[in-house]
């Protein structure tokens, strides 16, 4: 219930910044509904009809967005599901972005507007800018970037170390064998792995 109350407060703040979004209420919940304009350096690019609803773990996960105007096909290649909800990011990346909490307004600015801007770019050019892939390929892409390698053996070594409860001094040599100090090598990676959580990581690795 606390998360629902937080969402209620945040959507009240959000409509001050996005005047074409209005608070709508039904028997179950309050949510945002309306038109979101997409601008780049104050240049108008287009508009989308959307609904934004609270999620179970909000604000520690994204709210759920639906594109209800039919401007984006409900197909995996367009990162849109059959129920019109949008696939904004993979779960592990979302956890990192929301670990300190994310407001609806910040979500719109940092995640939703770039998503729609990329859809507009694809419509004009036939391809996305820096597209993250869908499904299993997107998960693999995320972890390749996180670990800076596609070597799954090193991924597993990092995961094992991050959750081993073995303290390692920042100035010791990194466990990966790179010859670099831990603080210059896998310290930040280990910290991100801990934020993501062992259960999520193991589930992701099983998919791969």
C-alpha cells in the first residue's frame, strides 16, 4: 500500500510538468492518461497516447506504460507487448536504475521519452539508435556490457565472488587475474551485481 500512496503523490506532481497528462480514476486505482509530446531540443517530433499505471514494487521498479493510440505495433521487434504495455528495459538494468527509487516524472524524462524518440527515429530511418535487443538477446547484451566481456566463464566467476561474503581490499589485485587492483577492475561490477541480486542474476544466466 505504501508504494501505491507514493505513486498517487508522484502522479499529482507529474501533471504539473506534463499538462496533457491527466489523473484518471477507476474502481481499482488512479493512473495517468493522455498525450505525451516528444521534443528534441525544443523541436516537436511527435505525440503518443499513453496510460501510466503503478507497479507492484514502485518506486523501486518502473511504472507500467501502455501505448494505447495504436501508433506502435504490438510486436517484440518494437518492444511492445500484446496488451499494449511497453518493454522499456530488461529487469536487471531496471533494478539498477531504480535501486534508490524513481519518480514518475524522472521515469518519463529518462526512460519513456527516449523510448518514443527512438520509435520516431526508426519510423524515419528504418532502424533504432543504440537499440537494446529483445528477450534473451537483450539480457545477453546487458551482461556483456556490465562485465565488459562476452566470456560467460568470467561472468560466473564474478557472480561467485560478489556473493561469497569474502572481503577483498580495494588495493589488492583483482580476483579475475587481470593484474589490476580490485578498485580499478571489478569492484564496481561486484557492487552492481549485489544491487541486482543473486536470484535475478541466476535466473538471467539460466535463460542464457
